[in-house]
């Protein structure tokens, strides 16, 4: 039973970290209807940025974080302006292919700029695990969970309370109508990429610390797909719930099945779950259903 | 249709002699660089007036409104000749969001509410250009005109009735404090009672908030009852313009748009149907 609790708690904590990455994806999809295959690579890029800045030793962590966030916002703006905006009005498949291309470009660029070797991203967090009721909890997981929860709450408030947040949801709903109320749709697109950049910065810091920084870090982006499809492509709440489910399921599956099959369970079980969910709820648990009036 | 014979009147009409809030001067609109949709449309909306833009499906009413609001450019259309002036300033090169800041708000055909946002959030999007300073009193102002929206404020807009959606679309436009509202087919798909109710509210808005209205409608009877001035469009041209009462009395208009015969009686349904069939085949 203790083993089960251990798997559950750690699965949920990892799940929140998935949610943090998934939120960046959801933000872009929600406002611009672009499926961004490069979200994991943005996370990787942010992690490299943080590791390089900390490695130079010019700045302490508290100074690196705002610089990193600003840099990622700038990168978001540049990507939107330079690559995505010219594609407005083009078929969805073109846009998807472009984001896949972008993913490879970012990986290549990171390798060229910063060499391919794995770097460390040290955060001032205790390494020895806490033991709570026989369950081992790694402190970085707790930091990650708190960061994830805080940023998810912040995003939630932003979307329901702020003028820009409501405007972003309006644009997601009906672009022409949002123009008629005076919303600058292009600015909203740019803004959503910028915010996705911030989410990638948060994800990059935490995942970079956990796994070490190299181009393989971009693979966390692949975990985003089961998460957002479970939760619904355009729902922040869905990203959280989807993240928790994926984290939980893969942790439990790995704990109980790995000894029999020799490992690797956690890499495919989320996808099996994703396919099952697609059978019953194509919009995911919290995805936007299409409102039809008869 | 040659039966409507009055030439486009570009000299000052009665609406034109009052200070024109909006003046559209001989504009030509081309879609996709090749398709000529509007062929020299001119019209004026006076400060605080209600002007009806009548015509059949495809006559160019919506295109005219979109040319004014700037929405045309998002549909690959372009104003290639002529000018649109609002309070003496040219606006036909502006983006839709800039036009809203100038004081013109379009209420699109088919309502276009944000279906997944609540009724109140829809209204808040309308206040986007206002910077959030007077949002509370503005909301109360809109709820004052449309009490039904207040009852529905927490509902998702996609699930309220068609009439309520139309009210919401107008209320949302009102939140931007427009000087001119472009209403595109507000009667579409609504029960006659509701149409009456909505038109009466629009007339009140016009009087009490001093919002001028340019109203594109197929329901000519209703539109002419509330407007002071009317224009009739056909095939991308203005073919007739004049006082609302004059237009309502025009024999051809009665025949073609109001479905009345010369004696003022409603045509029998069979005749109307016959006429419509003929029209489609010939034109």
C-alpha cells in the first residue's frame, strides 16, 4: 500500500509539471487555433538559456529568471511575427508542418549555439527527498508543483478577469466578430505566443533541473499530446486534469507493469489512454464542444 | 430590374443637408482583385439619423457595411475607388479595430456573438476599446435597454435564444460608445414580435444615446417605419434614394420589396411565389 501511495503522490507531482508545459500549448491553440508542435522545443530552448546564463555565473538565479522570461517573450513575438503571421489564412496542415519544422530548427540551433553535451541547471533546491508517511517526495517536485499551480491559477484569472484575457477567448471564438468590437486580432496572436514563451520558461527551468539540459529535453513536448487530448485542446483546466491523469497513470503503470515487461511502460501507456479517450470524448474532458443550434 | 428607374442621386438630399456624420462617396469594391461587387455606391448618414439600406439578397448591402467598418479587407475585398469619410476624416484605409475607435461599430449579420463566453463577458468584449474605465455603468446602461440580458448574464451566449443573441450583439456594440451603428439584418430569423421589440429599442438608442444607425434590411416595411431616409440597392448600385415615406409610397418598391400590389393589398402567396421564380430565372 505504501508503494501505491508513493506512486500516486509522485505521479501527481510529475503530472503538474506536464500541465505546466501543456498550458503553453493550450494558450496558443486557444487563441490562434495553431497546433504548436514546437512547444517542447521552446521548453528546451528556455532550459538552455537558463543553464547557459547560470553557467556563466554573471547573475544569480533571481536575476536570471526575469531575463529568461523576457527573452522567451521576445522569442515568442519573433516567431509569431516572422513565421506564423505570414501563414494566417493558410490551410491548417501548412501551419502544422511549419511548427514541426520550427521544432527541428530550434533543436539544431540549440546544438549549434551551445554544443550538444548535457548541461546542468542547478536550482537552490534540496536534493535529499522528504519522507512523509513513508512516501519519498523529491523537493524539486514540490517546487515544480507549486510553480505549476501558481501559474495555472494566474492563467485562469487572466482569462476570466482581465480585459486582454477575455479578448483572447473572444478571438478564439470568432475572429471577425472580435474585430467588430475593436480587438486587434494580430496583437492578441502575438500576445498568446509571448505568454506561451513565459510558460516555456517556467517549464524549462524545472524540467531542465530534473533531467539535465540537452536537446532530448524537447521530448517532454511529446507528453503534451496525451495531456491536452485528455483534457481538451483549449482548456486550461483540462491541461491540469490531463496532466494529473497522465502523470498518475504512467507512474502506476510503470510501478506495477515494468517488473513484468522489463521497463518502458510509462512511455506508451499515456498514448493508449489517449486513444481510449478519443473513442468516447473526442473533445477531451473539458474541451470546447461545438455549440449547435437547431 | 429596370422597373426601378430613379437614377442614383448624388446631389444633396434631405439627409445630406444635415451635417453628414458618414459620407460614402462613389466607392467601388473589388473582391480578390477581380470580382467587382460595388459599382459606385454613395450614401450619407446624418448625425443622429436612422438610414435604411434596402435591397434583395446579394445586392451589396453587407458589402457596403463591411467597406465602412473595414471588415472587407479581412475577406480579401478592397475599396478601389471613391472615399468613405466619417466626421470629415477618411476611414476606408483603416483596419476594423481603428474604425471602432473612431466611433463606428458593426453588428454583423447572423449576430456573431461569442458563443463560448457568457452573456456578460460578451458585453465586456464590447468595452475593449474603452480601456475599462467606465465598464460598470456601461453594463448597467446596456442592461437598462435589454433587461432580458441581465437575467441571462451568466449563461453562455451560444445557449440563449436567437432574439437574445441579437440583443446581445447590439448591446455589445453599444459598450463601445459608437456614434454610428451599422446594423446588418437584425431581423434575420426572428419572430415578428421580437423584430418589433428590437427595432423599438434601436429607435430608443438612437434618440437617447444619440447613436446614428445605418440599417441594412430585407424587411423593408419594418426598416422604413423606423428610418428617416432610405436607399435601395440592386446589383451593387444604389438605384433609388429618398425620404422613408417617399420610398414606402413608391409603387415599384411596394411591388418588389414590400410584396404589395398597387392597391396596397398584400399579394396572394401564389403570385409572390410566381414572381420570385420568374426573378430567379431572368436575372
